[in-house]
C-alpha cells in the first residue's frame, strides 16, 4: 500500500487506495477492534485536516512574485531570459511564506506518521491473537512485500 500511495498521481487515486484498504480491512474483520477503530478515525481526521489546511495554504499563502522579463539582447534566441524580482523584499516574503507552508505540511506528516506507527502494537497483538491476519499489519506498515 505504501508503494501505491507513493506513486499516486492525484487525490482520487489516494482515495481509491484508501477505499481498497478499508474494504480489505473490513473483509478481514480487523476493524472490529474498538482501539483500532479509534486509531483509524484519528488518521481519517488528520487526513481531512491536512486536506483542508493544504487547500487553505495553497489559496492564501503561495503567491508567485511579480517578475520582470529581461531579454539577453540576442535577437530570435528566446531561450536565454533572465527573471528579476521587481522588489527584493518580495523574495524574502515568498521564502517566508513557502517556509510556513512547508512547516505546516511537515507538521501534518509527523502527526500522521506517529499515528501510523502507534498502530504497530495494536496490529501486532491482534495478528498474534488471529494468525491468519499476520500479513495485514505488515501490509499496512509497509514492512511486507507487495
């Protein structure tokens, strides 16, 4: 699953992989454990918060600075162009905004990864109680081969 999520090209593909994961878990009755349901709900909540924050950050924080196009003087080349910021302080503001966006995304990534890792003991104990489910924790945590 980890590999599939890494290669997803759109949010629709991520949702499709997520739905497949949930169907597989339900079919194997793993989501009947109350503590696991809480963890999955927390992961779902983090994903929804991430999506909302990303949408907000993209719409409000990422501004492309206005640029002046300066030709290098060669007629007809068109390939050699230099871009120059109109105002040097715009560069600093853009870097600051982009840094804030990056920090926010990394914060969500850390929280998500921590939640996924907290699944390990729950999944391990449930797979020990029901040996036919051993492959599922490995699959979810990206330990096993796909």
